[in-house]
DNA sequence: ACAGCTTTTGGTAACGATAACATAAAGATT
DNA sequence: AATCTTTATGTTATCGTTACCAAAAGCTGT
C-alpha cells in the first residue's frame, strides 16, 4: 500500500516545484493563476491532504490549545469547551481536550501528555494542581489560563469567579426568606475543589450570620449525581426532619433532592426549600423550577478564547477576568 | 526568549549523543543504566519536554484518533467519547474531538481539518455524510468507524444499532398497555439523522399495527431540548387532548414533557404516558421515572476502541458490531 | 591473549513542510 | 533603450525526532 501523496507528488504532477505547491496551498502566496489552477487540479486528482504535522514542525506552531476539564459529561464544562472551541476554531486553532476525572494526579499525567504535543496555550479548569504540574506549566513558557476559580497564586491568566462568594449569595437569599436551618449537600472529598470552595463559602456565610452549619451531607467522590442528591435528601428527611432548606453542590444533585421530596410527599418550597448551582437546563424546566446560580460557562470559554487570541497582549501582566455569577430565583425556594 | 530545550541540549548536558537520549526516553532501548540516569537528570534539569510533533513526522504515526460528535453537550455522546478516550489513552492514543452541530456540511469541514492532522483512525457519529466527506474518508486509507447507526452503505466498520428498531420496541410496549393514540415529539428537520430514523421507525411501527400516526410534533432543529419537550406537550394537551401516550426523541424532551404534564395537572402515566430515549441519568431519577431505551453509549465507545486497537485485524472485511439497546420500563408508562 | 559474542554508542539520512534567499521574467519609469 | 520594480519561481537549509548501519566497548571461554 502506497503512502499518501506529498507536496512532492503534487509538484511533479503539476510540473512545478514543491515551493510553488506550498504557496498555492495558502491564500496570500504570489503564484500565477495558471500555476495555482494546475496545482489545485493535481492535488484533487491525487487526493492530496495537507500534512499539518510537518508544517507544525517547521513553523514551530501547532495550532493546538490544550484544555482540561474534570469530566466531559457535565453541561457546564461542555458549554465552556463548546464556546472555546468555536471561537478558536474560527482562527484555525484546535482544542486538544482531556478529562482529569476530578483528580489532580490524573491532571498532572494529562498535562504532561498534552505538553508533548506542544500546545500554544493551556486552559485548565480550577486552580488546584500538583506541584509538579505547576512546574511543568511554568517551564512550558506558554500562556496558561485557569478557569472556574480565582486562585490565590495563579499560574497565569484567570477567568473565573469566587465559588465561595456564590454561596454567600445563596445563603443571603434563603435567610431573607426566613429560612435558617439550612443543609448543604456535596462531596466529602476535596477532589472537586470548586465544590469544596462552595462548601467553605456556605460554612462562612452561615457563621457570619451566627447560624449553625451542622447539616452537612457528604456523598462521596465527585461528580455528585442526581441519584446521590436524591439519596442525600432521603437521609436528611429522616435524620434532620426540621431542616428548612438544602443547598446542593450542583443542579444535578438539587434535582435529585427535588425528586426525593416529591417521592416523600414533601412540598417544595413550603416544607423544604431546595437550591442548586450551575443553571443547567433542568433547573428552568423541572417542577418547581430550581433556584440556582448561573456561572455563565460559555462566557468563561469565550473570555478564555479572547485571551488566547490576543496573544500579543500576553506579555503584559497576567489578566484576572472575573465573570460574575448570577442568582436565578426559581420556584424551589419561597417567594418573598 | 530562548526556545525550549531539545534532545540535542539534553545530549550535550549529559555528555552523550542525541541517539542515546532518544533511546533513553523509551523503555526498551538498549542504554546503560548509567547513561540512562545521566540523561534523566539532564532532562530534568533542563526541563526537557519530548516533542511529539517531530517524532510523529519521523515515525509517520501521530497517535491521534479523530472523533466527531454532533455536540459535546449530550450525556450519551459524552459517555461514548469518555469510554473511547479512556480505552485509547491507555494505549497512548489521543482523541482529537470535534463537534458537527448536527450539520453534515460542518462535519465535512471538520473532517477535512481533522484529516490534516493525520489521525490513525476516524470515529464518526452517524452514517450520513456529504459525498465529499465520504470521498475524503475513503481516500484517507485509515480505518473509519461509524457509530450510533447501521448505515446501508458503511464507509468502514460500524458500531451501532437500528434507531428505527428501538421505536418498534417502544410502540410494542405502549400498545401492550392498551395505548393506541400515540404521539411522537422530535425535530422537524432531518439533521439529527438518528432522531429522524427513530421517527421513521415510529411511523413504521404504527403502520404495522394499523394505527394512525398523525400525531407528530416537530420542534425545529436539533438538539431538541427539555424546554422544547415541555412546549410540545403543552401544545399536544391543547391540540390533541385525547392523546394517550407520547414518545419523545430523547429523554431530555421527554422530561420536558413530563414537567409540562405536572404543570397542567395531567397525571402520568394515568392520563398520559411518556417515553424517551437515551437512558440519561434523569430518566431514573425523575418522578415518575421515565420509560426509555438504553443504547449503551459507553459500550459503543469501548467497542470502537477495541476495533481501533486491533489494527492488525483491520485488513479483514469491515466489521459490523451491533450493540442491542434495551427497553427500560419506568413509571411514566402504565404497569401491565 | 585472542576470537567470537552481546551490549552500548554514535553518525547520517530521512520524515514533509516552509522561511529565506536567489534568480528569472514581466512590467513600469525615466 | 536602459534601469528600476514587481511578480513568479526555484534552491537550500531547517524544524526535532528516529531507523538504519557501523563501530566501539564489555564479556565469555579457550
């Protein structure tokens, strides 16, 4: 089986030099219309496909942007990657995607693998990484963008928000409705650092108001699923039946909690208020609709893309772009 | 700013030749333990990162597997890509992912872009492509795997199922419960070819039983969302109030339909049965749980990975692997 | 000590594209 | 007509890695 044709083959077929072929493949090159046509025809006849690998080696530019997310199976991250990918694709850049499984060790391995492909920038989810991972990224001398978080010691640019602060918003909302016995459903590991930040924010917000924050339901390792949200609510209804409101680490678990209430005949929001995070589509469709926080995932992706595309401004001090999440009040918490 | 160190730099620092460095980077190479250690130390000191681009050019192997999905933001496709990515990653292969937006023209562009990266195999969602796209893939002389479908004229291997047949299962289930006035909620374009196949399968299953299949609600272009499922059900309740059951093109729209019923005070399944497709997590958590079809997305991904990894068997005639979807009976359709 | 192994090491030439320079042909200017 | 531009084309070297071959070094047994 013969190897795929190269520019050399096209050049021979078109009766020109390789350089002319190379120029004809681009838009700007100064090539006569006639030569360009011959090259085009030869390329079509031979089924020539441009070899990006060779060009990348020569140009020392790959057009890859490495992106890591905890999991692909999450509408928030998918939205971010979608926005990022669309914006970058329009400029000829390719997203090289990897999932860390909410595990910094896995992230370290992944980043190591991705850097071998010589990406032109790295977009990470979260601001928590192993020392070796930070080290590799620092040495790579390419733009690094951390997202979904506001790390104290960022590696480079940041596009994110304070997860803790969103819980202040949510606790404020609930207490303004006269609810004080508030539970939090989340993971019981710190693997999902954003989830852990939200839990910390919840504890701080409760403490600030002198409220007891002893209703913590930990459901294991991330991602915390709908099923786990339902199980958590079932436990809560038995173990702490006087709970007035539940904040869940995400809309998925909040929906599970909602379903558990429906099964148990607990009225939402009258007997129990439920709040989530993420503004997933389900929040606006379920009955009642979910009170949640919209972190604007595609805005995060778009902002990251803008930073990458404005490469020339990358020499400037690292940017810290805050995307302000919005409280979305639904029917799962009481009206004023 | 200096360029990142190369093997040459490492070789100089370690006092050996580039070839020795190259060998030391791999496992099997015959290198003395002492040289290997010196190379390792030098690489660490210099912050050397292997350049996969150069190696790929030389080896004529990129380790890329191109994968296209209609959208990232879909748990079924995310599951498939996740399974594929995990299985391939263990063998050092990298998924190069692209989203077509349910658009064959976009798919064509995407495949063109991906092929320039010289992937070693291509995994496509669906079996419907533009002529030029089919042509490019045929000429690429690499394994092509079409998934989620059983095309009549496959481009290569196939890992899928008959979308139409799943609707026969579903109609059979509903009619066995004595329901005959059945509606179908889906898109009104053929962009989502799998959705369109399911609609066709629905029509055929109804015709086979001599039932009228005139309750078709078309909700525009894919993806059909929860919101659109809710709108469709709202319309249906007004326009065809005697409808007994609704089959939705996916669990997302089915859940929307369920919510619309809840809002309208329509009891499910007593007044209206609802069925979906996809066995998304929501189907097993919502109240009532959804009757749906599980297409086993991660089994599809795993099977595709197996085909790719068994490269040597790729010369054999194209394989056609059927993954049999399973009817999952939930509370949204009446018990027997 | 020496032939006959195996193991380790190094030099050279690719892989397929393009930047940089050099040259030739055509067109514009005096 | 002679010179200066501009445009079109070709030649050479290179990006960082590895296959291939050849040579050197380390072993073994006589």
